[in-house]
C-alpha cells in the first residue's frame, strides 16, 4: 500500500466550464512572479544601485524597494518602466503553453525505488531533495525504513513536488528520476 | 512541504475567496521551486519587502514565504534542511499570524518530524540559496 499523495496539477480549461477563482488567481500570480523574477535578474545583472534606478524613474526609493521585494506589486506599467530604466529593454510578448517555460514539466509519474536508499542523508544531499516525514520519527539508518510512512518534498530548480510512500514516490519526468537516482536501486 | 501546507496549495483550484489566496501562495512557492529570481531578507529587524525572510527571533532560523494578497495574504513558515532545501511546515493567513507563537510552533513541528536532526544554520544569507537570489536591504 502506498501512502504517497500527489499535488493536484493545474486544471486546464475545457469546453464551457467556468474557470475557478483560484485558477485565475494562480495564473495572474504566476505571471507576476515571472515578471518579478525577470526584473530582479536584470537589476542584478545591471550592477546598478537601487538609488540610481529610483532616480531614473523619479521614484521614491521606498517604492522601488516594494516593487523589487514582492511580485504582487508589479504591474504592466511598472514592468515596462523598470526594464527600460534598468537595462534599456522591453518585455517579450510571446504566449507560451502552460508549463512550457519550465525546463522540466510538472507532470507526475509513479516510480518504484528502494526507499532505504533514497532517505539516506548522502542521497538527499546529492539529489537536493528534502523529505518531510509525517507520522513517523526521523531516522537516518536505512533499517529504519519501516518508520517512514509519508513524505512530501520540494526541490528548488526543478518543477517538482515529491511524496514518499513506503516503497514508492511521485515526482516529475521519469527521465529526470532515472538520472537523479542512478545510484539507487530501482525496484 | 508538510501535509498541512500541501493541503493548502491543493485547495488553490477551488472557486472561493480563500482559494484566491492559496493560489497566490502556490505561485510563490513554485517561483522558488522553479529557481526564479527571488529576494531574501536576512535581518528580521529590517522592514524591507522580500519573498522570503528570516523571522524573529532570528536564533530560531525560521523563515517565512510572504505571499501578498487580500488582508495581507498568507505566510508559509519553515526552515532549511540545507542550502536550497526549504521545508515548508506551517502556514497562516497574514492577519491571523501570532508572531510570538508561529515561529516557535514551526520549530516544534520540525522537531516533531525530524527528531534530533536540526535545521540548517547558515551564518549569513548567502549560505541559504545558491543561485538566482538577491538580498533585501533597507537601502534597496
């Protein structure tokens, strides 16, 4: 029996079905975070100080700090102004299919592995994966695998939510799993 | 990610006002997962905007993800297991956060789950993320 769970992926629009408030909010927030990331990246690459950027935009430094500090403060107006002021650039306007921007797609497949190998700290470090154990004490000895009932993890740098069952886990594309767990016995 | 945080982000697709906040929070967590550029605030005493910040008391090394939204949005609390490895443990609506309780509760949750394995204790902000981040300072 597996105790793992999946994070529900984004429901895509179909037919005449109304899109929920949550989904619309997510798409808006996702766009804002993408834009925010773009501006931060350009700002860091530019080597400019925030005071310089603020002067170019005749903006209060505190207002600029708020723009750079949180995605939700970024509007189309501020985006275009900031990109131009920082780097003399304008935003790209290509429309991409959901998930296309991510190097690794957010798709979940079940893969059976040796759980004992996965949870060894050395493996955790190599794979940059954190397991959060639920209803079980944390043990690092492989023979304690029976204590592990459930875990979910996120990894930075890969669109991935993981959950660990007693002998299986869920994650992103299979090829990535094989690559990342090549040192682990696949059951 | 703890089950309670997973439940919250899983409710993001619902058609409710709370789901709007959950969805914004999910997008922020995914922003981190996707290795997008983010701002990290190290000094809890500096009142500067950031995506993720160390919270008071700093000695607990508890961080929060700061999702803005209606009534302040949502804060997700957690700690790092290692560089780049953030474990999201608890969450609360921003306007309902008890700042005396939440960081301690977060650390208690960590101890309950990981027993004697302590959170990762970096000496400065650069010890926590390896790429695509900037440090939020009071001077911008």
